[in-house]
């Protein structure tokens, strides 16, 4: 599933109204109905998403190395993959987008084909826990690790760190948990205010909250930093935060 045959029509995109009417309290899944509204959903739900995506291009430009592999793990529709593609200036780099949702990968192919950058992108419909990783310079987990079972996270990050070349990086964006209950309440309220300002109703906010409760498990910044260091990265820094959403840069010494 690498290069587009023909770009075709852009996939039809819709406004996210998935939680607008009362529904059965099922766990959130990245299925076809979510894939169809995903660009609208993530932009209106994640404070800072529209800043983080272009910065992934800037960071990739700094850290991509000649002859290396770059990975976007949990690529969804390829927003972060395309940012990486635009940041890579070496024609001998290889870029991979991996996601285990076939609905996402099918649509992602179209978005990749519509983008005019010539660098080939290989899409893999696979579990990131088992996907092959090697010779990496830039790896991105943009709001993906939070959906991996907490007990699986260390092994995945260790595999990424081992696959990363000296001087390479992992860009890790996550919804986080706070140590203090007061801060947790304040940041959560501000996040919900952000969603309300983007047109989500109280019903949408509360139904989405219940749907993601058991599948999106946030952790503290301290837990993330320590685990990245234990996994084999040498330096970890937060380069972006808006309310309870952060993006970190984990660097392997050159
Ligand atoms: C919030 S979305 C990522 C957004 C995307 N990186 C972006 O910047 O637009 C999380 C994605 O991770 C994928 N995902 C979750 N668990 C996965 C796993 N074990 N293997 C592969 N993909 C996974 C989901 O299918 C979903 O598309
Ligand atoms: O935390 C929330 O309320 C969200 O909607 C966040 C979030 C995410 O961080 O990935 C959850 C699911 C969708 O992928 C879009 C946004």
C-alpha cells in the first residue's frame, strides 16, 4: 500500500455529530463513522492540534537523517504523516504510516495521494505493538500512546528507543493527568470550555467523555518522562502544552 495509483476525489468529510444525540454507552472505537468525521473531531477536541501538526514538520526537518526511516505510529488520516513528509529533505529516507484501523488507512491513502509532495509513503494496516521498526531518525506518536494499554507502553517505547539512531527523536503527544486534583479539575474545565467554544454541546461532551473513559488512559507528565528515560532516551522535554494536552520531544544522544 505505498504510492497512490490516482489521487481521485477527496474523501467526503463531515462535521462530527457522533455524540449529539443520546446513544448507547459503548466504548469509543476508530471505526468508519469516526474516520469520516475525524479531521473535524480532532481539530475541535484537542486544544493545540492545529499548532502541533505544522510543528511536527519543523521538528522533522531538524532531526530526519539521510538514509533513515521515519515512522508515524497511529497515523489515522495522515495529518502527522504529511507533516513529516514535508519536513524530510533527504530523498533516501523512507516514511511509514502505521494504523490498525482499516477505515483510517483506506482514507489515509487518499489524503496521501492528494498531497503533491513526491516522497513515497508506505502505509501499514498493523498493530503498532508488532510493527517492524529499525534505523529510525524521527518517530511520531501523535495522540496514539494514550490508546495503548498502560502495561504495553514500556515495551513499545523501548522498541522505539532501540530502533532510533543516535541523534534521532520521538515526538510524543498525549492528553495528560495532573498530580493535584485542583489542577486536574481546572484543566479539565478549560478543555471542556474549549470544546464548547468549538460548538460541542454539554451532551456531546459528556457522552464522548464516557465513551473514551476506558480506552484513553492519560498519565502524568512525570510518568511519561520517567518511562521515556527508562526506555532508552537521553533527554525528554515538553515543547508544547495547551491545557491537558502536551507534546514531548524525547532525544537519543548523538
Ligand atoms: C488520536 S488518533 C491519532 C491522530 C493522528 N496521529 C493525527 O495526528 O491526526 C489515534 C490513532 O491510533 C490508532 N491506534 C490505536 N491503537 C493502535 C494500535 N495498537 N496499533 C495501531 N494503531 C492504533 C487508532 O486507530 C487511531 O487512528
Ligand atoms: O479527550 C477528549 O475529550 C478527546 O476528544 C480527545 C481525543 C484524543 O485526544 O484523541 C479523543 C478521541 C479522538 O481521537 C479525538 C480526540
